[in-house]
C-alpha cells in the first residue's frame, strides 16, 4: 500500500453503548448518549410507503440512479439537479472532495481547529499534508464543530464548507457561492435523524459536480437510504423544539457557573477545566458526552434526560 503521512491518525470512535453499560454497571438501554449530535429518537415520516416500496425492490439495483431524490434535494436546497452529488453521508463526500482536489505533495488547509477530524483524515488518506502553505483545498465547518459558532467563511478557493448543522441556523448557508469555487457538504444524519442510513449530498458548480460524480462510486447510496431521505424531504424537520431544549440546557449549565458557548447547532459546547476527568466521571454514570482537551460537547435529548445530565455534572464538579 502507499505509505500515509507520518502525522496520520485514524478517526477514533467513541465507546459503544455496550461498553459504556459495562463501565457503568447498568443495562445498555439505560445508557444516555449526549455525544452524537443526532436526535434521541427516529423522526416519524409521512412517507412510509416509499420505504416499503424500496424494500420490495431490494433485490435489484437502482438502474438510472435516483432522479426523484435529486429533484427533491434540488427543491429543498434551491439548486439544480446538476449541482448535486450524492454520498454515503457527509464523511463519504468529504473523502471524495479531498481525493479529487488533493494528492501526494499537496497541502490541504483545515480552518478553526480543533474541529471535525475527518477533514485531516481524508486529506492524509489522499496523500496530502495538512497546513496553510499554498493549500489546494480548504475545509471549514460551519456551524463549527465542536463550538457551534457560525465562523466566517474563508476567502480561500476551492473551499469545502461542511454544513452538517445547516438546518439549525435559520438558513445560513454558503450555497449561493457555488459558482465562486465553493462546495457545500450536507448530511441527513442530524436534523433528519438518518445517521444509521448513511446518506448526504454535496452542492457544487455544475462542472465541479460533474467531475465529482465521475470520481464517485457508481452507486454510493442504497435504495433504502434514498427512500428514507426522500421520505424525510417530503416532511422536512421542525427543529424548534430541539433549539428550545438546547437553550434550556445551556441555561442549566450557566446555573452551575459554567459558560457554554453560543451555538448555531444542535449541541452545546462548554469549556471546562479537567474536561477529561468530567467526561470519565459521566461515563461511569452511564452518560456519554463528547470530551476534548478544553471542554465537553453536549447534544440535548429530552428534558428529563437533560436534567439527569445536569445533576450528574453538578455532582462531578461538586456544585
């Protein structure tokens, strides 16, 4: 195999629910996960029949692709079908963009680090190095993961903008800049609640999208995933309750003398001294948050679950 950069580090998954349950000495169904930036439950869909039809044809290929899904995404995103690239989640599209623009000897810039590690991983796998010296591609996460900030768009081009949390921003998007060298990457994992389906899409200028589609796998998504996404687009998510609970959770954290960052996403980032110790303490109680060197990221669940988390945080911090 081609050697990877000496700096390469693979993506590190969080502990599984079963592992957390064993650590906490509880049943797996008692574990509460606040670390995935996904809804606590699947969304009801108004188009179950579409999924059933896909299951009835699961024995065959999707000959001709997914024109209905492309039309639905185009309508939702306000672009043409020729601007769309499908992928098995945002990660697949990040990988596609990285290997399409970068290779051995190239440099890829990742803005506002620390951030989502797949930008680095995809660049290294493409054979490139990560840095800011004459980059051939720049990645930015907007809203930013893990802080939730609506960071400024860099002037660098080509620019890949990860809009995984677009639905929570009230319409803040870089999609109007496609013809200016911007590629927008979105997912159905967050607001649409389809993380397990592994489906996303990229938006790009017509010629760029055509090139990316040529470099993409012939069938990057499944018929089942396409049907789930199509059903979701027929009934787009209302994220107002999620945002209300996010803000209630943030207020509860402020009541513990913490200072959560203002968020444009479906999570709250809290700078905390000894964040690793707090993350471990919560894990031993069966509560999973996403820890980093300088803080923790919390995805709100339902109010009762969030109240449990607030109590455990207070206990761990002695407040």
